[in-house]
C-alpha cells in the first residue's frame, strides 16, 4: 500500500479581487498612478513618482459605514512603485503601518483589456494564515474592495464617494443606474 504525503498547510493567505471596468487600460493605469487622479476618486492626499522605484505616498480618509459608524481605513502609507507596466500592471511596496508589521507590503494590480472594458485583478499576498491574523486580513479585504468599487464608479460614471464605504456589488448597481 502506498502512502500519500500530506500537503503542508500554507503559512500565508492572499487577498484577490477582480473587477471589470468599462474603461481603457490606459485610463485605469492613470487612475492608479497619478496623484491628481488618486485624490479625485479615492484619497485625501497623494504624492506619486510613477516610475519603477519611484516614491508613492497615500492618505486615506476615514469612511462611514452604512450604519453611520466610522472605519479607519489605511491611514497614511508611504512606499515605492516596484513594478509598473503602463496600461498593464501597477505594484506598490508599502512600508509597514506603525505598530503593525503583520500586513504584507506588496500589492499588485493587473490590468487586462477585455473587449471594451478592462479587468483589474488586485493581489495582496502573504497575510499570516493564523487565526489571530484573520481580523487584519478581513480589514484589508474590506478596504481593497472599497477601493476597487470606487475606481469602478469613478471610471464608469465620473462620480466619487470618497467618504462612504462602498462594495463591488453597490458599485455595479450605481454604474448600471447611470446608464
């Protein structure tokens, strides 16, 4: 009788979101790399040097949930662009948040042309797989979904809602209502 080796359990978990946006990849890329664009649809403040190894600084607002309570978001983060491919890929490497070194630093967004739209896939890889880190991962999942939903709303309608928490389902409804 042969033995089947048990696969070792992964020590990390990843966040992965995909959203289709009716916009050209060039517009998506610009919205993710330009400080001016980032502050139009998502951030309170931003500084970007959109080139590989260029600096990025982002300041997120504290947003309101539908029940009126506040959500802290990411606060302020600094880092560098580590892999930019115009109209195809944006990757940021962030310094750890003050007091929390458990969050992985690399966030990558892949942009693929799909007919008249772009499919954006966000990957934030390397969260600890421990139960103690699950709340951290869920918080980042909520924040990244909010960001992608706001990007969709902005690129498809020109509207913004920086101070409200948004999810992808709501963004889809809001963009359909605009048509």
